[in-house]
């Protein structure tokens, strides 16, 4: 049973109408924190994203990678178990969008709407990028606001801290190459 406030139901109560169409006109505020494999987030860099209600998890994944300066060069997924993603009950994976799918209990990301996953306040999911290196990002629904007319796409509304580099400190690697060439 899902606990917490359902923003769709709250809007339905406010307007007295079914919420199906109106959530498309809502903006979900998601806090994305770069974590580690243990789920630690204290003092870690984070971004707050304003996400249109009709955006897909695929769109969200691309924006997370962009705002943390990551290359889009590996597979990814969203999981409800923040520490042990392999034990997740709710899961969405890029592999499930391919013909034949990944597994029957894993949904794809290209056609799954963010509003259908982050469907109550404070809901958290793990965004796992690169199944080899396992980059962890905790994504949490922190608010729901009316969409501003004319605004499209996902926006970064707050950015705190420098992201942990995807491929380490490239400047140090370049310095080592320069030293080797001088010898």
C-alpha cells in the first residue's frame, strides 16, 4: 500500500474533477542528489528540477545526466529500493524498452510518465546509471506546482555543489601524460 499524499488526488479534491488531464498542467519538483552505493546523501551535490507532469522517465534521466555533467554512454534505470536496487519491487529500465523486454516485472522508461511514478509527496526512487560503475542518484518528489504557461521541458531551478566527476579528475590524467612526454 502506498503511503503519503497523492498530488493527483489532492488536485482532484480541490477542483472536484477527475485529475487525469489536469496533472499534465502540473510541474513536479524533484530533488536529485548524487549519492553513493550506500545511499548516503548528506553533503552531496544536488539539483532541484521542475519537471512537466507529462515528461517521461527517459526525459528525466537525460536531464539528470546533463545537469551532473555525465556523458550519456551507459544504461540506466529507476528503482524503489534505494540501497539494494536488485531487490526493488517497482523498477523501470532502459533495457525494457527494447524488443523482447528485460523482464516481465520491469517497465520501460521511454513511455512511462514521471507523474505516474512520482505519484505522492516525498516518494523516493534510485536513479542508477552505468550498471558497471553504479552511479547512484536519489530522486525525491518535494513539491507539485501549477505549470507556468509557455514553459516547456525540464528546468534546473536550484544547483548545489560540484558534481562528482564521472571519469575522475581528467586534469590529473593529463598532467601524468605531460610528465611522461617530458622524460
